[in-house]
C-alpha cells in the first residue's frame, strides 16, 4: 500500500491525531496565572492538592474545607505526582473528550468531513485555553471535558438500547463516573440532570416498548434497564464514598457543606424568612438579621462577628457601603463570622452550630414569630420576585449573546490585579510544573512573559476567529435545526434523524437551563456574566450550532445521491 492509498484509507484518523498534536503544541508554553491571594478559590485548590499529595485528604479542617468539591484538587495532585505539565495535561484531557464525543456520535453524523469539522470547532474552542478556564489553577476549565463525555456517553448508551446489554455497559459506566466528577467539582452541576434524566427515562421506555413487541428475554430487559440507570447509581455511590471519607477525616457525613450539610440549610432557611423590605440583590437584609438574632439564640451568639463580616463583604458587591450584602456574598459572610467566633474548631462543632440555628429559626416560623416565604430548590438560590419575569429573559438574552460571541474570552500573558507574591507564585509553579506570570514590584510584566508572548498571541488569533464567526454560526445553526426538525416530522424513516434531533434538542435544553441558572444568579445574587461560570455552555453551543449545520448538509448530500 503506497502513501496515497494509506492517506485515502486513514485520512480521518490521521487528521484527528494531527489536529490534536497541533493543539497540544500551540498551548505548550502558555503560562499559568497564579492567584495566591484568592484564598477561597485558586489558592484553596492548590493547598488541597498539596494535602492530597501528602496523604492528608483535604488538609486541616477550616471554614473552606468542605465548601467546594474535591475532584479538581485530586486531578491537580495526580498531575503533580507524575510530574506532568498542568497546562498540557488539562488540554490533553479536553482533547480526549473531543475525540470521545466524536466517536459516540459517528453512527448518526456519518459524514467524516462533518465529524472533522465539528471536532475542529470543539478542539480549538478558545475557552479551552483561556485565562479563567485554563491559565488560572482553578476548577472551571475541566467542565468543558466533563460535558462532552457525559453527553456523548449517555447518547451512545441510548443509541445501543436495541443491542446486547454489554454494548451499552461501557458508555453507562463512563457517563456515570464523569457525571459524578462533575457533581463533585462544582456545586451547581444540577443543570446537567434534566438531560441525564431525559435520556435515561427515554432509553428505559423504548427498551420496555420494544421488549413487549418482540417478547424479549426478561433477564436481558432487566440488565438493560439496570445499565440505563447505572449512571445515577454511580453518582450516588460516589457521593456516599466522599461522605464516608469526610466522616473519617472530619467527623461529618457530607460530601459538600453547601448542598449536603446544615450550612446550606441555614442559608435557605434565612432566605425563607419574609420581611416587608425589597432591596435588589439582597435577601438577608440588616433588618432581617436583627429579627433573626432575636429569634435564634445561637445566631445571636455570633452577632458581633456577623455584623463585622457583613460590613466587610458589603465592600465586595455592586453597591458597596450601602450597609447591605448581596446574596452572592452573604453566605461567605456567615461562614467567616462563624469561623471568627470559634465555631470551626472542627467540622462536628460547625455542623452542630448550623443545626441549632436552622432548628431555632424554623421553630420561630412554626410558632408564628417569623413569617415564611417560598424559596427556590437550591440552597443558595435567592427567592423569586415578580420582577424576575421581566428581568430573567432579558438577562438570558444578554448572556446568550455573551456566550455566542465569546466575549471576554482571551489568553493572557500577565496576571491582573494581584500583588507581587514570589513565594505564592513559586507554590503554584511547583504544583503545576508550569511557568507563572505575575506582576513585578514596579507593576511591569516580568521576564517570564518574554518567553511565552508568542504562544499567547497565536492562540488569541484563533480565538478572534471564533469571536468574528460566533453569530454567523449561531444564525445558520438555528436555521439548520429548524430544517432538521421539519424533515424529521415529514420523514417516514425516522431512526437516524430523530436520534440526531433528540441529541440537538437535549443539548439546547441543557444550554437553556445552564444559561438560565447563571442569569438567575446574575439578577438576584451577584454579577455572574463571566465565561468561567459559563464554561460548560461553550461546548454545548458548538455541538448545537455546528452539529445542526453538519447534519443538515449531510442530509442534503444523502438526498442528492438518491435523486
């Protein structure tokens, strides 16, 4: 077989590998941007990773220890253990996720050219190598890979529902494991559940319907149904595993204090207390806090620390020095106040403190001393107000445009708004095995950037292409999705087209839920229009828009051949 024959036969695999290598080389010398002063974010992830490396789980217990998920520190510790580059490894994880996703949809999007096009757009998505999602040593970047693997796995599992159970099993296991990692990376991963549950329920229903028609062996049906729900089982087992580990090290059976402990319940209970005040972005007003002090002896015991913490966090919100604290910062204030009052000597004491506050406030509500109002499902979500009927759609529209046009997405050659901290920067370099750029004492870019500048410029050139074409792809993608929908409704042979339509529709729904959640937080809690909070949305828009365009052209080509 000569070179031309090899290229003709294996061009698809060669293109996949070649593009992956090019991407890896392009980002190889991008620097990290250390933030040692971000004690609740970047620095906390690094310190947790150091503790994991030392065999001490998440380290000595503090008010921050169980606030955020352990998955990213675990990944960071593994990278450090093997001496890998953080930048290179995180990019490689994303590349593998792109390849995996392409593999899972190849039986529906059959055109290799279409697959390569979608792969290309996913692979070079600028969010995958941007400042706040790769260069910062923080957890937002891993979401892109998790989203692709979860959606691809569940779709592949659904597609193989009519095959033997063992064909479904690998995708179910992979989907479940990555679903658990997403849940244990961030506290707001609930947005992936509608897609997950819809796929699982639909898969089970279709398995049962076919089984009734064809009188399938009951054991085979049971095995398939079990495999379909296996991702949820893996999620539950994973959460309980982390609970057991936290029980061993800290004495509390929780995987996360926000979603799983009394701290989160206290926040939601405070939000449930109704007053006659209506201050934008603020649910726990100072007037409400005074009412709570009167009705909760335990909360009143930290009143001085709470007032000081509120005064401090007031400076961080959109209306500083107005004496009120936005919801996005209020729970940090409560946590800081409890720590300053000595409630975080250990996890058991902290949990018992919040439990008493929770019970006392609820008892006051039960006795009619406090009036109750409805709250949202999530512990940290602000209560609904009538004006949100107007504000939420407006915010969703604004944030959708923000995502489509890749606004603010950039790779940088400097660290912004941080003090010079050579010791802190060295710590970040040691854990990541990458060079760090920081501010120097005279506010100039340090020498490290001279070696990384050309790499940053190259990837930003690619990013600018995405910014220039984002709206164009969005318009064509929506048009193509409408065309696919019409064709599906008219088509007699729906197997292939309905599956692609379901995938695109499910992705669109997940995108709406994710953007809706961030938009709600934006209008109620704190400024949230940052691409790091929306990182999971970017692969979704790539799948929806480029997937719609690619599949529509594939169908056109198929119909042209028939004619």
